[in-house]
C-alpha cells in the first residue's frame, strides 16, 4: 500500500473522497472521508472566515491530487492522501515569505496550536522553502478525531451564546394550543436549527417536525430513552436557554 509523507494511505479511488464546501464561499474541495479530511476542511472554513476570503474569482485552491513530492522520485505528497490543501495559491507563491500580514501570522499560529492542537502544519513554518499557500495533516487519525470533537463542541457553544434569551411566557401552552406566530416558539425553533436540525422552519407555530427534532435532541443530549418532544425546562436549559418562566401549568 502506497503511503503519503504523513503516513496516510494514498487515495487512488475517488469513492474514498468527500466533497466539502468551504465556509461561506462557493469553493468546494475533495478531501479524505474521515476525521483528518473533516479537520482540514474545518481549517479551510476557519481560514476563509478569519484570515482572508478563499473565493476570489480565481480557482487557485487545491486538495486531492496523486503526485510525488517535488524533487522526489518515490515519496508521495500529502495531497495524494487527500488531507492537505493549497489555499489562495496566486496570493502566496511557493518560495516567498511575508505574503501575510503580521496579525494573520499570529492568528494562524494561534489556531494551529490551540484550535487544532498540533494536528495541522502550515507552510508558514517551513524553514528550507516556505510554502505559505499550504496546510496539511501531520497527526494520526485518533488525534485528529479528538481535535475535531473539540472544535465542534466549541462551535456549538458559540452558536448557543449568540441566540437570544428565551422567556417562556407559557411556552408549553403555546405549543399544546398550536398558537401561531408565537415569539417564544420562534426562539425555540431557532435554537433547534442552531443544533443542526436543518428541516426546522422558524414560523412561530409548533409543528410535528419540530417535536421530532426535539425528541432527537433529548435522546442525544439528555439521554432520554423515551422523549416526549415537549419543550420542558431541562430541554430548554440544554438548548442553551438560561432564563425561563412557566406560569399556569398543572
């Protein structure tokens, strides 16, 4: 089995790849369909949001490509393993240093150390030949999976913090009576959407799809074997709501 420089197997079969859309850009990249590919895809999205936009009209972003390392007749590039990327290559040519601003270098190094915990190496730290377009996975699959779980937990906490406070005003009554355009129901629906339940429509009226999404959330977060799909205090607290008030319920 052929191995890339980082120890991952070279991918010759496209069925082992997954296409990721990068952040809010229109750019897509084909990466390895495992935790290492997902982690480098997350890095690309973070880069797009925090360092510089990736989608600049020029297609100068690359991922999977089966090829040897430049100057080597036998060693495969990490691009061959589909967990290495080149981003905005025309802005960061091979061999040139200081293609970023000082704050960008600082932010990149912070992310590599604290967000990705050393699982990703960037070309800004190459000594012999700088390659400031390049980033690659340098850790094993287990370490990448642990880093990916931490990143996803952090993103969920950030989304929850941005949501407005939910005041009940008797939310459960609004749910049971099927009230229309209820503000608190809308907030609850937004909270469910932030947890990744994309089929939820923020209408202000509780629907069967909302109840099913809440059941799935209760099974996952509250470990309830038989959830009822009704937004009680425990469910609301788990969704990140820290102010609630229930009146008139028996």
